[in-house]
DNA sequence: CTATCTTCGACAACCAGGTTGACGATTGAT
DNA sequence: ATCAATCGTCAACCTGGTTGTCGAAGATAG
């Protein structure tokens, strides 16, 4: 029974937060280098929520788990930065159809690449087994085993 | 080589964030049940930063990694809620000495207990080895191997 | 002992990312 | 044809931050 002393319970959230923070910070550092200096963490989630087929404001809000007002604001900034386009919805005169621009798609493509590269760094450091175990364990504890919803994520990243 | 397909890189931050979120939400759910419904995540960090001997506004800001103005605001709310006291510093007429009230200490004690209990749940679910491995791996990747600083944590929790 | 430099904390204005509430316009269901 | 639900916007507000400015108080030189 090699019983190395257990860590304190409060360290667990701190470690999770620290690791998350580090990944997100590094992502944005690299995105900035690759021509996307204005992309904030929240924007990535929003783009993700819009999806390849576009979506309406309300739909984006629902997918993100925020109010449609909040979604409207975020989309407004995304539009100013050239990451999305807004157009009247052909099927519903009340609705606005939001689509991702080529620049937006470029940022998503690069984000995905950067995340893969970051994960490879974890694998180099910890080994593939440990990383998989870590992911599996986190998925277990969050009952997010299949598919991570965007809900409840934005807001507390910066 | 049983090579179950690797997860996508972007899932890692999502899993970390989800797990963190879940722990913090559960902490505050239980704290609310135990007589601390007004304690927000940021306040716990601030109390932590004040410490058993108290601290000045600037010191709290430094420990938290935020401006002294931000620290002043948070301490103000903490004081309104009865978690801290402010008194003139005996050694420096410019400074304000902030101390934790008994109620504040109660909340810290309960938080520590809740975090221990939450960690025990992880151990029940995943096994002590996996939890230790997870903590060690996260500590490795965050070079937070020894002692987690409060710096850069507040702000992106809610 | 005085002149200068730094630090302390407060005040004000601002930002990001949310919230609720109200509202006119449109849609869909009866 | 009516009436309720939904669409997006506006306005006001909250939280947790930011900068800049400032007077008062301390530290350090000369």
C-alpha cells in the first residue's frame, strides 16, 4: 500500500480550471498569430453554435444556452469582425439567418488544428493512455460521455 | 493494439470545463443549503486570498491577480454580506486591513468539507488511482505541480 | 528636515458577457 | 378571422473585471 498522501479536495477544481485556462489561452495566442487576434473565447462557441447551415438568433441562443438577446449581441460583434453574415430568412420574415463567412470558417478550421496539436502535446508529455484515461474519466464524471453540448459553457471563459 | 478511436482535440477543454463547472455548481448548491446562499464563486477565492491573518486591499488584489480596484469592489460585497470586516490598518494610515468574520470562516470550513466530499465521490466512481493519476497529470500539464496559485483564476467562473 | 518618489485606496468611466422586461411584427393554429 | 406563440430588437440592469486620476500617507535621498 504505497499510500502517497492524497491531495486536498479543493485542488481538483483548481487543476481542472488551470488546465482549461491554459488550453484556451494557448489557443488564442496561436489564433492571434494566425490572423485572428480579435477572436474571443465566447466567439468560438458562438460560431460552433451557428454551424455549417447557419441558424437564427433564437436558435443560436438555445444552442448556447443563453437568451436570444445575448446571442444577438454576440452575433453583432461577430458580424462586425467579419466572421458571420446576417440575412433575412427566406422562410420566415421575422427571422434573421446567420451564416459563417469564409473568414469564420478559416478560424474554425485553425481552431480545430490547434486543439489537435495541443492534445498531441499532452500525449507526448503524458502518454496516449493517460490522456485517454483522463478524457474518459472526465466524461464519466460529467455524464458527457457522448457529445459535449455547448450549453452552460460560455460566460465563464474569458 | 486495441486502438479505440481518439477523441477530438477540442473535446479536452470541453471536458475540463464541464467537470470544473459541475464541481463548482455542486459546491454552491450545497453551500446554499448550508446557510450560504449568497456566496458566489469569486467570493470564495477572495476569502482564500485574504487568509487567516487578513490582508490589505492591494495585497488581496495581488494575490488574486486582479487590480486593487477590483479587489476593493469584491471586498465591499463580502463586507455587505457579513463575510469580512474592514478596519484601519494600525501600521499604515493609508491601508485598510480586511479580516474574515466567523461567518466567513464557517463558509471556508464548509467549502473545504464539500470539496473533500466531492473528491470522495470521484474516488468512489473512478477509483483512487485514477483520481490521483488525473490530478497528477493535470498538475504536470499546468506546471502547477506544487501549490496552485490563485492568480488568473477568478473572473471566468460564475 | 525637506523634497521627491512610491504606494494605498477611493472615485469615475468604461468593457464584456450576461440577465429581464417590454414591444411591434409575423406566423400558425383553431 | 382571431389569438397565442415566436422572432428579433431596445432598454435597463448586473457581475466581475479594466484604466486613469487623485489626495493622503509612507519611504528614501540629499
